[in-house]
């Protein structure tokens, strides 16, 4: 594939979990707006300051901020042959803005019912040193790193519900938008991490 790939799905669907493998298979760098925003918050930048309140409330960060962030990232040399978008676009205006700057070759939609999402997100842990994503039950962190794994601030049951509402209201309509363009590939995400990964790999 010569263009970019979009990893699409609700919060906790497994986009970040699958991104590493897809990136390795395709040679496209992962571009995660969530990671970029979290790093801006951690570094105390003006952008981070603006985004923080939205993120902690489980609301989408305004389109103008996100589109600016992505346009800048796509100027980097490693983006020349397409990237793997993780968590972007999330609204129709974001997708329209993206269509003007790069060609999207495929949109991989990882589909997981809401009932499974809360359990996945509340149990998620991250290794701040490697960025590796774990789950207390489905992918337990190894003993030697247990002391350093962290929980994301927006991974509470209450915030997950707001994130799910934002997903259904503002992001889910994009599935239809991309399907109408013949780009949407639906993957059943309610299976083991390996099974989901194998299905995605077979589509690439
Ligand atoms: P972001 O960081 O993008 O969060 P998200 O979309 O809510 O996605 P997550 O990172 O929560 O989930 P994921 O699909 O990557 O799942 P994961 O692989 O970790 O965004 C955070 C915030 O930033 C947003 O709320 C918003 O405020 C803002 N933002 C970001 N992008 C934006 C944009 N474009 N526009 C506006 N605002 C934006 O897996 C989850 C858990 O499940 C893990 O514990 C994992 O181990 C486990 N798991 C994964 N797969 C499986 C499986 N198959 N079976 C069992 N467990 C599994």
C-alpha cells in the first residue's frame, strides 16, 4: 500500500494494541493523536494545556487543534510514504481535512461492543518506559515491571462513558462516510488479541 491507513474504532477497541504489528508489516509509522496529546500535556505545552480539560472529561479535542497537529506531523520525512493513523480522524471535518493532504488506502474498523469496552479500559495499564499497553486480566504486565506500570487519567468508568458517547455521536458516522468510499474493512475485535491481529494482517 502506498497511501495511509486509518485504524478506526471505539475507545479501547485495541487500536494501540494492534498498531505496532501493522506498522511493522507495512513499514508505516504509527501516528496516534492520543499519544501526541498526552505528550503535549506531560510537557506542559500550550497545546497540552488547551487539550487537557477536554481529554480528562472524555470529550473530543476541537477539530482545529487536531488538524493543526496532524498537518505538522505529516511534514516529517518519515510520513512521505504514508502513515498508520491511530485515533484520527474522529469527526467528518477531520476526515475531510485529511483527504486534502494525503490519500487514505484503507480504514480498518475494529468493532467491539460497548459492554466489553468498559472492562478493557478500566483494566488497561501502560508501561511509561516502553509505551507497551497491558491489561490486568487479558495481557498482564510481567512481574518485573509491575511497580512502574501506570493507569491513564481518563481510564475511569465515568470518563469511559463520556468517551463512548462522544464516539457514538461524533465518530461512528465516519464508518459510513468511509464505507461509501469503498475504504472500510470491518474486523471483529471481540476476540483474542492474536486472532484480531491475524485477521488484520490477512487483509493487508
Ligand atoms: P486516544 O488515546 O486515541 O484514546 P481512544 O480512542 O479512546 O482509544 P484508546 O487508546 O482508549 O483505546 P485503543 O483502541 O487504542 O485500545 P488499546 O489497544 O489501548 O484518545 C484519548 C483522548 O484524546 C480522547 O478522549 C480525546 O479527548 C483526545 N483525542 C485523541 N485523538 C483525537 C482526535 N482525533 N480528535 C479529537 N480528540 C482526540 O486496548 C485497550 C485495552 O484493552 C488494553 O488494556 C488492551 O490490553 C486490551 N485489549 C486490546 N485488545 C484486546 C483484545 N482483543 N481482547 C482483550 N483485551 C484487549
